[in-house]
């Protein structure tokens, strides 16, 4: 589920990339169009629809998340 699609589903919008000005991060473009971006509401929608949300993620996104998780685990002190 690309970021804009997730935002649209969360807030009942129908924005397309062509509706948003600029080449910066999608969040910044949405803020210029609609005002402040509420990450919490988008995250809550993602979690409420977790099965569908996860199926929509690309393999590359899942790989990045896995690598991030491994890096965080490696940075933690060992447990005794």
C-alpha cells in the first residue's frame, strides 16, 4: 500500500501524485495540500487493516524493515 494510497484510505481522500506539488517527501507534499499530517491516524488505520496493509507492501519495503529490525537488535546490549 503506497503512502498516498494509505493516506487516502485513512482520511477518505482521492489525491493522486499529480495533485501534489513538489518533488520532496510525500508527507511534505500532503501537508502543503491538506495541512498537518497526522502519522498516528495513518498508523492506526494500517494496524486496523493489518492483513491488507501487509499484503500491499513491496518486497523491497519488507526487506528494508527486516534489515532495520536486525540493526536495532544488534545495537541493543546483550541480555543476561
